[in-house]
């Protein structure tokens, strides 16, 4: 399904929220045991932790030639689908 190019900002925010929340879930899974479930045991949301995990996973997948959709703006403030570095254009909802 193709998405209108003017909807990229919403897509970026929603997609990255899902990615970062999954990264924090993973961090908490590693941080706690299945028996620790109090609020004191759970890591608070951290952009630094979520971003670091996401970037490491992205690097690992890219090194294995597995495409990754982690939306961003280029240095020229253009959406990632216009970047030659994108490895998943064939799946991109803005490029279909």
C-alpha cells in the first residue's frame, strides 16, 4: 500500500515509536527476571537506551544483508526514501 509522501512525518514518528518501544521491552527483558515485575524493577523509558539498541540491531542486520526500515531524514532534511543508502526501497510504502 502506497502512502502519500506528505504523510512521511507521521509514518516516521509512529514507526520509530514502535521500534523504540520494542527496544525498551527487549532491554527490560534482559534487565529483569520473569519474577521481577514491580515498577521499581522496570527501566524507565530512555531514548538513549532505545536508540543504542536500535542502532546496534540495525548494524547487525545490515552486516548480514538484511534490509532494515528505520525511517530518518537525510543530512539535507530529505526523507529516507529519497536516499541512495536505503536498502528496502522495494518494500517502502512511499516508494512503491
